[in-house]
C-alpha cells in the first residue's frame, strides 16, 4: 500500500506520476528525433559504401599502373557486366589472359568508363596503363544506388579526383 501524500494545507495530494498525455508527448518527441536521425545515418552508410567501392577500384587502378611500370608492359582495366578485371594487354599465358585481379560491383552495377581522348565514338571498355607511368585520361562514374561516385583520373599522374554527391 502506497503512503498518502499531504500538501501544505493538509489535504491529500495526487500521487506523483506522469499523465497519459505527458507520456504520449514524450513518445512523440522521441519518434521525431529518431525519424530525423534515420536519413543522416542512411546517408552516412551510403557515403561509407561509396568510399569503400572507390577505394577498391582505385587500388586496382594503382596496381595496374605499378605493374605496367615494373614489368615494362602495358596493363589494362577491362569492364564486364559485374566488375572490372586487370590484365596485361599482351598476356604471356592463358591465366594472364583471364585477368590477374578483379573488383566486383554486382550484376549490372559496374561503373561506367568515359575516355575523353578516344578517337572513336564508342570505344571498348578498356582503360590502358602504359609502362611510361602514364595512362589514358579517364572518368569513372559509378551509379550504385545510394552510393554513387565519380573519379577523374589525370593521365600524367594517374591520380584520381574523387567526388560523391
């Protein structure tokens, strides 16, 4: 049994508790805070995914550039429907012809390759790295849902400028 509280005037006071209205208002404020936080968390996760995919791709591009210089032969990144494969332009055997390394982006989500210096209208989806430590200028655009990114590669430095909307 709860003890009865008395106010200063000697009459019985109501027990100290929250009313239903106060509880509803507190719950509503909590829901509004959560609803405001969800888009920012979703955006943060999408940005992390975009950076991870870019890092994987950029690592593959750097590896192709390094191998081209070290082995003194041209390497290329070749696009297919689900990813990008690194392989030498003049493979020494069947294993090299199939590719030496790969980044998978998922079915139909491989980034687009734009070669602004290409001499033909629709060039093959092949980006070449030369033994002279240069590459074709290229812009890579990845349209993966909630994690799009763009990277513009300088032909002389082989460095990317990464942007994510």
